């Protein structure tokens, strides 16, 4: 039986659209800063920082 993964649609500041695996999505009043970089055709998480709640 295949493993099904859930994804959440996202829209970046530059209006590009994409998808993020749900385990990396948080519904919280705290801000988070995240950055991804594409290298050799693969997306990689560069950093994930907690914000200040603004």
C-alpha cells in the first residue's frame, strides 16, 4: 500500500505558487521565517526561524 502525503498550497511574495508538505506547515499565532533554495533540481530547506509573533 503506497504512503499518501498531504500537501498545502503556498504563494510566495513574488506571486509564484507551490506546495509544502504538511508536516512543515504550522498553524500558530507565532511568526516563522523559512527559506528554501533550489540546487541541482532539488528544493532544500535553508533555514527555519521562529519569529516574534508580529
